[in-house]
């Protein structure tokens, strides 16, 4: 049974406490789900519910690579992912379910 480790509200609270670090780690976790070709080209080729959605592929991959290289996001990258959705939550929370799956898989491996 899957635990609810990551919810939209939990993620939004973590972002409020430490935006760059939380969003950066989330982007890297999502980026790591992409195929090698998708990572190399900053695209989404397969519509499988894993990795970035097509509209987010380029900015998500570039931001994840920036975070991996520098340990932080550029202000413009952070602003993109902090932009509120219709519920007033940061844009990145649309990946909460995927991040929850990643967190659950990590728990099983431990």
C-alpha cells in the first residue's frame, strides 16, 4: 500500500520554508525519471506519466541541470516554479503524486 508522503499541501509548505532547495530537489527527482534521450535533449518524448509533462520538459530539465551543477536555481527558474496555479499553490505541486511515488520507492529500498 502506498503511503501519502508527498501531498500538494505538504510540498507547498516545504517550498515556503526553503524554496530553492525544495524545488531544486523535486526537479532533479522528476528529471531522473526521464529517459536518457529526454535528458540529453531537454524534451519529453514518451507520454507515460513519468518525468516532466511536455510543456515543462525544457524548463524543468534545464533547471534540474542547473541545480545539479550549482546546488541552487537561478531566480528566473525559481520564479517559474513558484508561479501559483488555480488553487494558489506553486506550479511544481502538479508533480506531487509523482514525487510521492518516488518517495515511496525510496522507502521500500531502505
